[in-house]
C-alpha cells in the first residue's frame, strides 16, 4: 500500500525568512536533534 509523498523545504524557508535553526527550536521549544529529523531529504 502506498501512502503518498511529503516533501518539506524547511532549510529553504528558514533561509528565506532569515531564521536560524536554533531560533526556531527555541520558539518551538523542541531539541535541535528532533528538529533535524524533519530536515532530511531521502
């Protein structure tokens, strides 16, 4: 069974908005290691 495809462009959006990964992690109150899991392209 195929569930589809989801593509996130987090790094691109952060650069566009001038926001660092550290800043977004503090705002979201999540560890950087958790955030980095979403920034993987396979």
